[in-house]
């Protein structure tokens, strides 16, 4: 994961990286999106999470 480029990997790859369940990642990403920290670019499958403010 390279946060310096302000792009997050897919939720599946984040789950693998952090060794947690994909549902945990999806829940956390939803919270971050609601709070305006990240946004999802692209299609539901295959899109990427982008950091808006860090």
C-alpha cells in the first residue's frame, strides 16, 4: 500500500495485507468514506480507494 500516492488498494488486498477479514475492511472503508477521508473511483468491482484528506 502506497499512501504517498494517495491511492489505496482494493478492499480484498487490504484485508490480505492487514490479515483481517474483508468484512472488517469494508466496514472501516465505509466509515472513512462517510467521514470524507476517502472516495471510491471506478466500478464497484475493480475500482480503487483514493485518500482525500490524511
